[in-house]
């Protein structure tokens, strides 16, 4: 139970701090800030963060399904053999 709470807290803190991150390179930031439109800069930043997160989500999902496939409990085949 404690491990599950620790995992949930870790995920919440990770999500909280990753929302406020800026992933723009220096050149992109300079060009977008010189235009004066802050919404465009935020949109570009959100797109970059999305593109950075997608591979990790895909690999994590595939890894979860592989883990679940190989760690299933074995079912007994002798359910009706004793009749």
C-alpha cells in the first residue's frame, strides 16, 4: 500500500514540474519572443513537449503489455480431469 502511494506521489510531482518546463532551443525562443506573441511561443513549447513525451509513453505502454503477458499466473489444466 505504501509503495502505491509513493508511486502516485512521484507521478504527481513529475507531472507538476513537467508542466512548467520550457523545451525551446535558444534560437526558437529568440525568434518567437521578438515577434511579441506569447501565445505562439507557448503553443510551440507545448508541441515540443508533446513530441518529447510520445516516445516514452509508447515504450512504457509496450513494456507494460510485455510484462503483463509474461507474468500471468499459470492456470491449472486439470479442472475436469478428476470426474
